[in-house]
């Protein structure tokens, strides 16, 4: 299990435009936000991606490069990014290799049917995010990591259920504390 202060596990990924990157090495000197979601079929995940996209400039203004890992194929990721005009780094990991490196676990049925999940699913559906064609494991739990400019884990949070992903407000509060400031 990873802990704060550990070096962020390394992996290679290809951006939707085809550029290959080595994470976190190619981004040293920057704060990195690494978000693990379920799939691009998940309404809750689609809503979170929309929130990240909406707040992209705020992340950049705070000196953070956001990355999103989903259990979806590279083709689906590329198509989704093009359709939704997503400039964020969206990484497909259908085989769950990166999830394993970061210790992001599959949940139980209890994590799938938690009351928070129903509320989040309804909210996402009302915002126009309908469940798509299943891909990956529907029981995948989310997680969030903040990696400091030296490539070390400054914060990690593993979701307790499939809807338990850090809010934007909490992310920026944690970031401010890591940077030594207060909000």
C-alpha cells in the first residue's frame, strides 16, 4: 500500500494526440493531480470529468497538471476526448495496470450499492450523463493522489465506494496545505 512521502509509481501513457509520456518523470517540477475514476460509461465519472474540465484553468493557475485514469480502451478515450473537447490528460487503462501500481482497489457490492452512490448517480443522470456501454469493472473504486514537484506522494485518498471521489473544494484545500498556504 502506498503512503505519503513515497515516490509516485512510474508508468508510460500515450496522450489522445499520440504523444508518449513517462509519468511522473516528464512532469517533474510541477504539482500533479492524479484522479482514478471507473470508466467512460459511468455517469458519476463523466460528471467528475466535466467538473475537472470546467476547473481546468483553476488547476493550471494553482500550478497543477491534472491527469485522469479510467478503465476504458485507448480508442474509447480518444473518441470521448474528441467528442467532449477535453484537453486534460485522459488515460485509458482497461487492463488496470496503473490502478494496481497505485493500489486502487475493486469494491464489493456494498461499495456499489452504498447510499452515496444512488444519490450521485441520480445527480449525474439529471445532468445528462447516462450510463454507457459497460467497459472495465463496474465495482472499481476511485482514488485521488497529489504528487509534489519532486515526484513524491503528498496526498492520497482511496474512495470507500464508487462515488467517493474528492471534491474540487477539498482538493484545493489539501493543495494549499501542502504548499504551506491557507485558504
